[in-house]
C-alpha cells in the first residue's frame, strides 16, 4: 500500500506547536513521524482513522450525530446559565464557532487558561 | 422600611443591582415588584424571587439566604440595606454612600472600588473586599468595611483610601499593591501581606510572616492610631493604642516595587521579631 | 436598486461641491440612473462618499495583546448587545472586531487600512479582519526592520531586496508597505534605538535609517504599488524630533511617501519641559514638496492605549507613566510595545500634542495631502473623529478650547492665531476623497459612475460633531448598513490585496535564509489565499 | 535564559533544540556556547542537566524569591533571614541579578510550576514585572510556557471576539470578565451553571471532585475524539476528528504565531468545528434568546 506523506505538518500536543514534522500515513494510521519528539510521536501514533467509538451517545446510548446535535441545542438554549469550556485541543476555527454559540445561548465561555 | 423576603432560591446566580435604595425609594411596591433582576441569562421580575412588603423608603431589609444574589446595593449613594442572612458577590460594589449591614456571611468583592459609605459584615467575607477590579488602577477610595469573621484573598487590593477592618483571619495578599488607606487585621493574616504596597498602612494585632522585601524600621507608639481608635470605637472596635500597651513594630516596604508602605505589628502578641 | 434624491452632494474627486443631485446605485456600484427600487429622500441632508481611514490599528497581534492588557478600559467602554443581526462586542480604545465594524460604519466610514502587519502574524490579522464586518479593509506590511531586508541593504543588493519585498507582500497578502522607526525596532532587540538618521543601525556595519528609508521608498515606487511607502519616522514623540522629520523628508526627495501620524513628529525643544510645537516648520516644508502626503495623528484628551511597532519608544513611555507595559518582539521582522495612556488637558506636553495635530491640519494648505486620523488608538479612538471635525470647522469653538489649556502651553503653540475653518467640501476631502486617492483606490472616496456604492448621508447641522457622529444613513456596497444609528444590514466587507510582480527564483534565495533564521517552516509562512475573506486582488 | 518552574526537557522536548537554547543565531553563532541558562525549580528535573546554573528553591516560595530578586535588581534592601527561607541566599540572588544585567538579551520562560502554585497569577505578574524592570538595564523579555496544544489560540480568539482572554460571561448580551467569578472551576464548585458544553477537554478526570459532581448533576455535552471520563458523566457525547491529525484548521504557538494544520488522516467523524457549527445552527432554528435591554454595566 502506498503511504501518504505529509510534510511540514504541525503537532498540537504541547504549546510549542512545531510545524516541521513529516508524517507517513497508510490511510488508517500514522506509521512514521520525522522530527517529532517522543511526546509528539506518541500523540501522532495514538490516533487512528478507525471507527473505534460510537458517533454519538445520548444518556450513554449510541445515537446519531443529528439527534445528539439537536439534544445539545435544547439543553444549551434552555439553560439559564450554560457554560462552554475547554477549547485548548480544538482548532481556532472551532473556537470561533464556540464563541458565536456561547453568544447565541447567552452563556459563559472559558478555556484552560483560567485553571 | 421596605422588606424583601427571598421566597425562592435562584438555581443560577441572580444579578440584582436594582436592589438599592437609589432605585427603590419613591417607587410604589408594585413598581418595585416589576423591577428587573437577571437570573443567569433571563431577565425576570423581582417578585419572581422576592416577596415585597412594607413602605417604600431609603431603608431596605432583605431576609433569607441571598448568597446567590449578586450586586446588591451596587453604586448606592444613600440609605440603608440590612441583609438578615447571607449576601452574594459584589455587595456594595462602587458604593458612594449609605450603609449596608449583613448578619451572616458575604461573598467576594464586597465594597469593591467603593468611594464612601459603610459596609458591615457580621460573619465571614470572601476575597477582594474593597479591592480594585481586574486591571483597574485603584480599589476603594473611601468609606469603611468591617468584617466580623474571616476574609479571603487580596483584601484591600490596590485600595487608595478608606478603612478595612477584619476581625478574623485573612488569607494571602492582604493589602496587595496598596496605594493608601488603612487595613486593620485584628486576627492576623496568612502570607504575602502587603505585597507590592506603595503606600498606606497595614495594622496587625497578630505576628505576621512578612516578605523579604519588608525591612524592620523601629518599634514605637504611633500617635495617629489614637485618632483611628477613637473613630473605630464609634463602630464598636477597639485597638491597643494607649501609652502602656500601644507599642508596635514598624516595617516598611515593599522594596521590590519599591514602595513606602508600612506594616505595624502589635508588640503585645509579637514575642519575637518576625 | 437605490436612488438618493434631494441631498446636497459633496464629491470632491469629481469637483462636486454641495450640488443637489441624485445618486443612483445598482449592483453595489454607483450608476448613472436607475429605474425603480427604493428612493431615499435626502432633502436637507448632505451626501458624502463613505469615509476612508488611511491609518488605524484595528486588527492584529499587537492590538489583541492590548485587549488582554486593559480589561479596565473594556469594563467602562460602550457595550454592543447581541441582537438578531449583530454580534456582541465592546467599544473603547481597543474595540472587539465586530464592534470595530459597527463603530466605523456607524460613523459613515466604509474603508479602513490596518497600518501595521508583520508577515509572521499576518494570518492572525486576516482572521481578525474577517470578523470585522461591513467595512472594506486593507493592510500595510511592516518592512523597515526585517532582518533579511536589512542584510540585503547592508550588502547593497537592492535588486534582490525588491524581489524579497514583493514576495513578502504577496506572502502576507497586504496592500502596501509600512516603515516604522527604520532600524530602531531592530536596535531595540539590543535594548537600543536609532536616534540619528545617518548612524549605522546597531548590529550592522553600514546600513543607516536614512538608507533604509530611501531604498524602501525607491523599491515601493519601482514596484509601482498603488500607495507610496507609509512611513512612521524615527524619534516618534520625542521633543526636538522636528530635525529628524525634516531630514527624513529630505531623504525622500525624488520618491513618493506617506508620512504617518505627522503630529507625533513635529516637536521642538530639548526635553519635556521645553517641548513646543514645530508644526509651522513642518508645514512649510511639506507645502513645498508635493511628493508627500500625510495623516494628522491628532490627539484628543482622554483615555487611550498606545500601540506601536516602535518598541524603544514604548519602553520610554512605560518608564514615564509607570503604568502597564506589554512588549512583543516578532522574530526577525519587527517588534511592538503597548502602554495604556491618558492624555490630560492640564498636562503641558499633552496640551502641545493636542494643538500640534490641529495646527498641521490647518497649516498644511492642500487638503488632498493631509488626512484625518488619530493613529487610533494612539492619539485618540477613531470613533472620536467627529470631535476633531468640529474643531476644524469652527474657529470660535476651537479658540474657546485653546483658552482652557495651561497658560504655559499657549507660548509653545500657534493654534490660537489660526483662523482657518474647514468647509464641508474640505472635510469630504480629508475624510474620504483624499485618503482614497493617496491609497490609489479609484473605486473609493468618490460618487462618480462606476465607483463602489459607499455613501454616508448626514442631517445638515451647524454642530459638526453632532452631524458627523450620527449619520442618517450609511450605505455600503449599495446596501443600507446603518439607518438612524441602527445597524440594519451586516455583511462582510472585502479585503484589498496587491500582487506585485517578482522573480519566482527569489524563493530559492529565501528558503535557506529562512530555514536558518526562522522557527517556522518556510512552507507554512505565507498566508493561504482562502484565509483572506472577501479577497480582491488589485 | 532563565527557565522558571518548568521542565522543558520532559514537557516541551524540542524547546531547547528548536527554539531556545541550542539554535545557532545570527548573533549567537556558537549556539549553546553563546548562551547562559539558569533553571529555577523546586527539584532537580532532567532540565537541570542542560543548565549552567540550577537554583533549587523551596516549594511555594517563588513569590518571595521573586520579590527579593526584584528588590535586589533595583539595589533595594532585603531581609536576609526571610530570603534564606526560600532555600537560597542573598548572595546567590545578587549573583543572579548581576548575570541578568550582564546579558545582551535576556529571556525568562516560566512554567506551570510557577503559575499553578500558591499565588498563581500573582506569581506570573511578579515575573512579568521583573522582566519589564530589567529593561532599565538591558533587553529582557518573559514568556509563559503554555501547556496544551492550542490554549493560546483560545485566548487569541476570545480576545478579538469578546475583548477578554478567558472566563467571559455573555449572559447579559455583552461580554463581561471577572476571573474567579466566571472561571470554570469556581463556577462549577459553586454550582452556578445549569448546563455545560465541554470541547476537547476532560474536566471529569482533572477537576476537583465538587466540580465533577456538579457536571454530573447538570446536562453536560462533550465533544471529544475519545469517550472520556467526562463523556461518561455527560448526557450527550459526540465523537469528533482529532485536531491536526484528522481535522484541519489553525493552531497558535505559545508566542501567538498562527500555524496551519496539515492532517494526515481522514477521520470517520466530523470535526469539532463542524459539530459546533451544527449545534449553533440548531440553536438558531429555535426561538431566539435575546438579552434584556436593561440598564448599565453591572460590573
């Protein structure tokens, strides 16, 4: 099988965010990393493209993403003081959406910085 | 006297800056019932949470555990609020005059950035009493805060004028970056008291663990304490100041800033120089 | 389709001075006539081309750093509520991106130029501009302290330097070139500054600030960029800096240049105690040299935050104020300092600064060469422009204000003697037609057929401040964006980017240099095209 | 170069080689040899091997030591006995101050050993002030060593959209900021929220127990590439693609430089960006919540 080679990939494991990593992937997993440190290497190799987890869970039971999204919207909009928290392991584009969502549901938004 | 009784505990914090004599005085009770409060993101009527009784006046009484009711008496200029129970955050923040009394405990930011008036908490208070909000150049600029119990972090942070008295123990950073005013610690403090202080006076009746940037200057009977003692006596607080027992160790600092603040530690309990 | 009828039109680019005529709009452009559509009755109103801000700081790493540094300003600033159509935000000296768009549009401004962008964080600037609604945008690239550039100038390789500049411009997706304290920001990495135009920059053997200025202005002209080099001179804010400024202008003879926030560069005296206005000297030279344009960088009293790539100056200001200070060094490219500041009417130095901005606006005779700015947020916030307009239009009001200055200040300024009053026509030039021309944006700042349909309509009012603070209508790209102070229609603005021509082989030179000097991969350095929202290549 | 309360050798392994200590620069052609490195920490971590000078201080004494150092830098007096309680002597601090002043370009990297111990943000503020004041003598800067991947990005995005870096309350329809009041741990421990959306974090594994208990009590929604502790106490969990591995976008380096992500895998799951957008769109389809237009700023 041919390997996909990605050059100048960016590692988001720690705050250094090194962007000179070379990744060799076989479609399901990353088989080789160049220039990544030990932490980065295990970060890249520990995640695969396999379907290991259910798409979504509602009250612990497998559900579709559509249903989960609707349930989430109900919970957040109906709450009097919802909280949006985390955001350190997601992209800026997702963070930007999260701020917009927090505004729409009238909530509090916070990241790991406050810890 | 107007009496508000909390009839339903808010499930999320209730912001009620409208509970202030400046707003309620002169309003009919029905108008008071219709005042806005904010339950999280929802704007509600005051009477969804409070029973309103009595006559409208400058004198307000709140009954019940209002520990989740924030901003009571925000920026009030006159009159009196008595809370029979606990009070939530920002009690009397930006206060300009009048009196607030709490029979129970209060939360953080009591009298933050206040300029005048009197706040008296019988129980404990949270942190940042009389403090500056984040980024502001100055905390309280006048008035008096008396805390009967213990207090939290950063009490009197960046205060410029006024008096804070804490009868119990205060936590770290009391008088942080103080620029003036007087902080009486009758029950002692944890660590880093007076960090970054420029000016102002901290008086402690208990020995304190001081930062390395405070230098012992002398031991003496500060005569100005007599004036404070007279004033504090009217509020029911006594501090040692007479010739026989009024000697204090004086320390100055914080030399890291470098500042000209002073910390006075009562000799009566300070057996050795800290 | 839209017809604006009955209004007095001020369109200086087309020599229209207060003529009552119809303005017709279709497809986001001004057209000769329309058949049908909405009609706005502008009787008793004045019609201006949408405002163009040639120099402001509304997006980017430095401004965003300032937001974090000053929560106390945000706490007391104007609040923008979340509504069905608008996003939440905060005004004040460092408004949030959404609020920035609403504030500019709410004042009749439809085009803004972010004046300081380093390549390294250009991606970030574009992200912020994407979330700055309504107005059209462009940015200036910081270049005069780029170490790769300086190395080339040191070796005398100006031809290659030209290709590098062009490549970097396209990498950063910008509109023009900005020079800030040439050499001085580089020197700041040694904790030093460049005070003398003809002394070598610390860390270099030969290259001097004067040489950087001359070479960069030449490169900008050779590349044929629409806007000349945008220059922030050395010695900003320092008493006696008039000498440096005049010397700088001499270095620029034979080239075009735009002198940014000239107010901060027109001081005489030897120190803070003797500081005085030298606006007359600057204006005399400037009036005689048509190769130059400038913007005022006026000061208004009140709270502000100073943000500039001029790192050494900011350290000095931190020491003067004893307040907060933020410093950012951007690898090999530039630096930045941030200090909150309050201009006080009772302060002699601040009073002189306030006067100098107005003096320049009144003494420079050609309104097509000086534009209204406050170097937001350095001199004052952009949303206070109407206050300056009122001061310019009403000499009596201005003289009353001058009387309130400290008595000592009056001996240091000439403002009290100036009687000139701006006409509405001239206001339209310094807020719109002039800056658009200096930027080389032909579709902006005018109401001729084919121009972008950016129009501001004001109720005519003798109080200039009131008139310009509350436009009756603001039309952006043919849509009514603001009606009686309410944001009606929020859409994203465009961003103008210049693609200069360069030799593709320059990448072969840059790649190894880059790999040696930078911490980022060369391939990840340029801003991707899709990151620039509403991109329009000029 | 001073590392304070951090262990880059183990926590940011490439920091020395790629960014700071070893790199050869234009003015440091010999790389490591042209630099002096000081490590300040409470124990001798592997990073100490890289240091020219290791200063071991007693736990919880950072603020005290920094106070003393700031005073010494300015030629002020300090109390020798209380300095000694930090585990260092005045002479050691004087020597450190002298070395700092002698540097051509100094930098302090401070880690969570400083910012997460007693005093927290005051410790950080103290070190930032020290760096600022050092500029009276030579060029000096300070920078936090941020831990998690894109926590810097969260700061940046929140700042330009809301004006504040974290802990932003939008309940009144405009942004408000007050750390301690609107920061997550405090909110959850007090039980102030009645719903929570967790994005790429696992508070169920890391936060104090009362906070976890509250998350279990209220409707919690978790987005994560894995089913985490938090997912298990949530009403809703949605599996998402992994940032940078199977999800594209942008991440910020700790010095606020944005970098593009180049995913090598194609995930069977949607990205966080897509899911959050879909939740936002679902909310927008429902009757809108609009803030009451009531009065002035509360705090």
